[in-house]
C-alpha cells in the first residue's frame, strides 16, 4: 500500500514517471509502470479538478485566460484551502517497479520516484 500526498502532483514526479515510459524496458516492467501511472493519473485528475474549482471560487481569471488574481481576503481563503488540499493523503495498492541498474535516470528523477521504483544491480 502506498500513500502519496496531493503535493506529489505539484512536484514534477508524474512527469518523471511518464519519462520512464520512453525508456527501453522489458515488457513486464513496462506493464507494471503503466499500471502505476494510470492509478496516479486517476488521483491526479481528482486533485487538479478540485484545485481548479478553488481557483474559480476565489480567483478572477485574467482577460487572456492565463492566470488568476485574488483579492486579499480571497487569497487568504484560497491559500488555506489549497494547503489543506495539498496535505490530503491518498492510498493505493501497487508494487514497486523494478528497473535494471543500467537504466539511466537523473538524480532528481530518482529522488522524486524513490517510493515507486527499485533499482536492481
């Protein structure tokens, strides 16, 4: 059983997981990796949808529709609710994906993905 907080979706870890799908991996490893990514994507969609609702509730979308601005009172409310949202822990069942020791990953990728991968020598 794994637990990830919603802050995971803001960390860049999802992108690093998806980058792994571009690597030459054995079919069994690729299959496990895709299963993990699908579970994480489902959780991420819920987080993103909820965050979007908060932005719409407390913010005002700019004319070019690229960013939200907040009045002071709404900014405080938004920050509090976003902090609470980021702290929510999600549990899901999965097995760590085993990668061979010759898989090339950046130190950042390893740091972000340490809960999801095992690197075998």
